């Protein structure tokens, strides 16, 4: 399952600043290549590309059937 830490901002001397978390999440199966994946609205650690079942928390884009590139990748 995907574990989302929920970090949106960090403290800085000038207030808060957004954090960008990026990288590669592998070990998935049956992903749709090119689809955006989101945290599922059941909040049970699962991901979904189905907008009807998704929260607004975007995880990333599937670059293969087993890997998601994490972060703001369009």
C-alpha cells in the first residue's frame, strides 16, 4: 500500500513554503500507463486512477504497469 505522509508545507524563516515530494514508486501491478493516480477515497492506503473513487491527493503518473513517478508530473 501507498503511505502518504500528508506533509503540505514546511516552516521557513519567511513563513511556510510548499514541499515537492518526488521519486519513483515501484512494485505496483496492472497500472494504466500514462494515467494519473490518486489516493483512494477509502483512505486505506490504496491508489486509484478512477476519479469517482479518488481524493484530491494526486500521487503521480504511471510510467509503466508497475511504476509511478511521484510528484507534480504532467
